[in-house]
């Protein structure tokens, strides 16, 4: 992701506001607290560029200092791939913050909305909410 | 950058127009005429294809009956299906987002016409006597025979059914029967009879906006034909992508429509 690509992704998102209802295509969003943004900092263990959904597996230091792994489902390559993302946008070892909608059942996971890189750059990963 | 900005602004305007204009429960325009009609490509082989409209590029759905456009008029349903639809509306109101009628979360593909209303693009290929529609979501293929052959009497049911088509001017009219009865003929209705018949009228309404008017007929479901309109935006610079649902599907839905997600990682994953 260079700056131009980010700009392009941001601009395309503006277009998308008009075009799309937010949400995941392939399944219900009911298992997530849709719209409630949480943030978690960690290191990427694996980035899965897969259909029907991408996944960020994030290594996190839990509150008690114990290592935890979190799972974040995201939009598909079909969506992200046309908005500046690709299979190499995130890779193992990347330190970042994940902004996500949490799972309702309390398990360590959610749906990723955007990632924030150490220098503060944000990479959007969902249609922007128009409301 | 300036060029990009202008292009994005234009695209936004086009998309907005498409969204505003799209998705009403209107009647199909049956007045289409035209002589280019005969150019199904069957009679004239590949030379005949040059007379067909230019539908090249990749088409992104921008206005669908249930998203991004004016909702269609409610369908007129038979009592059994009216009850099902009312229950759906009520459940949608009280527990929005519950995925109670769709098995697609289990990677079972949608049938026609839902397959044409998925969020990712579609593409058209013309060859003599045939139009092929490639649907990115779930990697579906529709083969529409335009060589004048009739629909079979009683085809074995399939997700995309059995289709024939003909050209009325620059409008492709597609008739489809033989759709699996467990599929959804419209949002909020699960299942239909073996009599379901889908008629699609497909045409360009702007240079880069394609309209598909879809009429559903099934006497066991609909008291009168139910028609919706969807619009698609052309992207000449997009490429179709692979979509194999089984690649990494951690989602599921049970028989009551309750969604689930598996976030356990097995060794080696």
C-alpha cells in the first residue's frame, strides 16, 4: 500500500457510500455487534486472502500479560481487491491496531473495519457507513 | 490525480443516478422492437455478434431490489407464502440481520434470480447462438441459448434453471424454468414450486448502466407476476475474480437461521 493507493481506496470509498449498503455479503451480521467499534493492538500472525472472507489472525498480549490470539473476519477479496487491498497488504509480523465490531458471544474475535499502522495511517476495509 | 478526481466524481454521479433511478417494482416495457433482433449470432455465426450491443466489461450491481434503491412494491402472494413473508418482515423488524432464509452462508449457492443480485460483478460473453453470464459470487455460470431452440418440456431442476433467450432490438429477453424449488425466488420468501418461471429483460439504459427487469411467475407463490428492477454499473478496467466459497468458509447458518462462525484454528492452519 503506498500513499496513492490509499488515496484511491479512500476516494473509491466515497463512491461506495452511494452504491452499497454496509455489511457482509455472504452471511448475516447478527453475530457481531455491528456498528460498535473496538480497537485492539497486536501483531499479525497470519493474513488470509480467501473467499468468502478474509481473516486477520492477530497475536495480542492479554490483560494479564498472557499471549492470546484473536480472529477477525473481513470483507472478501472481491470487495477489498477492488479498493486498494491485496494479499500482501498485511503480512506476518506486522504491528498494527485492528478496529473491529466484536462478536456478541464474547469469544476473541470480530469483523475488521479498518487497520491502523504504527505511523497512524488508516486503511479502510469496509463500505463507509452513510448514516 | 486531477484526472482521477474527475473520474471519481463522474462515477459517483453515475452511480447516484443509477441508485436513484433503479429498483422500482415497475412493469416490464414490452414495446421493444427492432430488426437487429435477428442478430442472435446463430444465423450469421461470429459475424452476427458484431450487430449485438456492446456489453463488454464487468458489471457491478449498484441498485438491487433490497439494497441501494427504492424498495419495490410488496408482492401479491398466495396465503401460505403471504404468511411466510409476514413472518420474515416481523423477524427482520425485531431481530435485524438474522439470516433466516438463506443457506448461502453454508456455501450453498443461490438460485435464479437471487444469483443475479449478489454483491459482486457479472460478465456477459456472446458466442454464436448463445449468451453466457458469468457470476463472480459463488463462481456461477448461466448458459442462455439464443439459437431459437425452445425451452424443454420438463427439465431437471437446477440452481440456475434452464434458459433460452432472444433479442428484441437491443434488449435480451431470457426465459428460465426448471429452478430448484428450495431456492429463494425473492428476498423474504424461501422456496417455490416447480412452476417458477423467470423472465428477464436486459438492456443498456445509459452507455455504462445495464438494467435487468426480472419478472417472477409461480401460481403457487405469486397471485400475479412480481417484477423488480436492478441496475449494474460498467467497469471496463475491472477483472472478474475467482470466488471459491469452500476455500475458507468459517461461517454457517442453522435450520432456524441462526448464524455461526468457527474461529478455532486447527493445527497447521
